[in-house]
């Protein structure tokens, strides 16, 4: 209990005491995992809802399920095909807003059937509304972001997650597969699938914290400078692995 009391900010302890039965939009990332752990540690009845869409890789989804089960959380998986919605598949600059509106509207309706009227998510104080248009949808739908309200930044959440022994404390920040496709290029199942295949194949080689972006049939692999030595060794193999899905491979930094 001493670890819990030192790791969970008083603002979150107070929040969960006031809202003992909640629905959490759960991704399995650092933020939502820490929030789920805090709620469960405070004795709240938190059910995690994992939205399964074409924009999340199977690796990420499986990891989220494993994390929720490890924490002993109740988990509901909600499939949602976003590609049949023109406002989303058109991939315009406001795509994230429309996507979040659809997903959280669905989540809210399902949670209500479970007698959970309070819906929370893992948005933190470091998240910039200008860069994350989906945050507008959360505000419109009345989604509460306890980490942001408590003033917790990404850095602090990572530190507290490490203190709590959570495996996600150093998980690189991720974004959905749709972000790998240039704005204005319609989203298709085929492009999302080849992006997922490419990232899974490269990750299996040991590269970390990278993106594979689609640029007119070319794979743009964005990495971190500290991985240059490893990347130099892997480039021939990467070219071989991606040849079936891309015309060529280029590189850049994130």
C-alpha cells in the first residue's frame, strides 16, 4: 500500500473515490495502462474497453489484451470497421476527429449497457489539442481525462509507471496505422495491411521506435539516430523483406 500511495497522485485517488464505477478507453499504451492500474489499485470498478479497428496492428492489440489480463482487469473488445465511413477513409486533416467521434460514441453506448456512465481515457497533460484534433471529439462527448486533469505529463507518467513496476513504462509512444498514410490519400485495407506487415517484419529484426510511412509506393522508414549502426547492418535485409509490397525503400529520422 505504501508503493501505491506514493505512486498514485492524490488527485487520482480523489477522482476514483468519487467515481468508483467507470469505463476506460484502453489502448494498452503507457498512459491508459497507468490509469487502469491506478483505478484498480484504488479499488474502483474499472472495466477496460479495447476498440479493435483496421488502424491497430495485431501486435498492439495482442499486447493490450495481455496487459489488461496481467493487471486482472475486466476487458471488453469492441470491433469497429472504420473504412466504411467516408469521413474517415477519405483521410482528410480532420480524420482523427471523425474517428474519435465514431469510436467513443460506440464505446459510450456499450458502456451504458454495462451500467457505466462515466467514460475516461488516457489523454495526458503533454498532449497538444492542436496536434490532436480527436481531443475535440472527446470534449464534445463528455469523456473525462483524469491524467490530464491531474496535470500529469508523459514524463511523469513514465516515472510513476516504472515505480509501479508496469511493463509499459518505457513503451515508445505510438500512433495508429492510418498516420503512416499521407493526408489526402484515401485509406484502404491493402495499404494498412502492407504497413502492418512491414513494421512487424522490421521489428522482428530488432529495430525499435520506428515508423514505415507510405509515399507513392515507396517505404519511408523513419528511425532514431541512435539506431544508425544497427540500421546500417539491417538495410539489405529490410530491402529484401519489403520488396513485395514497395517499389523501393528510403530512410529518414523521426
